[in-house]
């Protein structure tokens, strides 16, 4: 695969991995919350907010790279 196709493809897969990890961490936060540790679960969710906040920018950038 040529380099100009490899970079967007790799970024796309890294983004998919990031989303999967975030989903798994959210599930763990739910589990922690159900066991009475709401403060810990909330802290995790606040940190996941950073991922959510960057998601649109990352997705748009990958789409632009893939269209080039």
C-alpha cells in the first residue's frame, strides 16, 4: 500500500481503537458506579469527555486525508 494511502488507513484504525477503548472504559465506569463509587465513575466520565470533545475534529481530519 502506498504511503499516501497508508497514513489515513492507519489513522482510521487508530481512531476505531480509541473509540472501542472509550466504550470499554465507559462500561467499567458503569460497573464501578453500580458498586457505589459514583465519584470514581464521574471522574472517569469527565476524562472520557476529552475524547468526545476531540472526536469530531479527528474524524473530519481523517476523512479529509482519505479523500486526498
